[in-house]
C-alpha cells in the first residue's frame, strides 16, 4: 500500500512513518522542507508525484499560545493546508486520515466527549483545527478524522520532556490540577492510525490512551517513573496565566472506535512506562 505521511518530522509523524515502514508499506514522509501546505500548487504537485492511496495528515500548526497572536498562520496551515490535501484525496480517490484535537470542544462538564457532541473551541488553535475538520468533511468523502489529546512521545517537544528537564533543575514545580484528560503516546496512536489506514471506515473518531488524569497527576507519574525527586504543587488554571484558554475537560470517549471494531489504546500509565523504559519505572 502507498501511504504518504505529512508532518513526518514531527513527534507523531515520525512514529507513523516508522510504523508504516515496519508493515512493509511503500511509505513516504514529507514535511515543510518538502512542500508548503499553504501553497496549493506545491501541495498538489507533491501529492500527485507520490500517488498515495492513503494520506495520514499529521502536519499542523500546534503552537497553542502563539496562535492567539498568529491566527492567520494557524488557519493557513490547519484549514487552508488541510483543504489542499483534501482536494487531492477527493480527486485521486485516496483516503485522508486527519489528526485533530480535543481542543475542538469547550471543556465543559466532566463526561467524556462523544464524536457527535457539538464542538465549541475556546481558542484560535481549536477553531483552526475545527475548520480543518469541516473542509475535510465537505471535500473528501473518503475521510477519517481522529481527535486525540495530550500527545507525548520520544521525539520532539512535549510535556514529558519538559517535566523531565524542569524536574532536573528544580526541587518543586507548580502544575495545573483542574484540567483533566488522557495523555496519548505517539507510538500507540501511530499503530492505530495505520490500522485504520489498512481498514478504512469513514467517520470521526476519538483516540487517546485509556484512563484519565490531571496535568499535575501526569507530572507526578513522570517523576515517579523516571526516579526524579521533584515535588509537584497542584495549582488552579487561574493561577497559571497563558495566552490561550484551555478546556478543563479533555476526556474523549472511544465508543466510535469500538463501534466499528478498531482497537482502543492501552492505559496512559502503561504507555508512559514504555516510553520511559530506559528510566527507573
């Protein structure tokens, strides 16, 4: 099978490319150095040259706070860039797997979000990702939209790497304790995305590692697994100022995955231990 992965140098894209290659697929990884998503002609030319049967679209503008001051760029990448990929897939009859986010929801309540719950993003990043979902549904019948949350992995910048760095520098650290969701390990998500590419069923899905925690609880588990002596002081969101608002409830229901027979992901604690296998867990 011919698969193209956008954002292939990012933390998720790298694992998806590796997983696709391990399955013996003809996998091509592309990133900003190969073509600019916001350039329609360049995007279509790159995709046509590879002739993929499936595009796993991991590329995105993900700087949540900076998006508040760069809304045009966030929408150019997450909406317009996705439109260009969807145009190719629709014309070529290829499947499009779009990676999206829990940030399309407003974070109200405490029940896990279902795929058909009304989206209401509270920041520019979430609105730009929702716009990408909308153009995907409008333009490409053969699509799977996969919303995920709190992504971490071995590659790139993420919460786990930040905590390990700060934990090595400080005796204690303040971490928000009233935002709840599920950390998602890129290696586990990559396997699922490839499973979906191999047996596509059109629709919208939620995929995160099983279980839930606050950011503070996540930080404590990171330090415990890594053997880092750093005290986590739980604080409220109101005590930690950021440019972009964050949803307090990022729980995602896996029901849609189960309904069509896709596997769900193991617990986030198990995933964290596997990622930190070289540390004392």
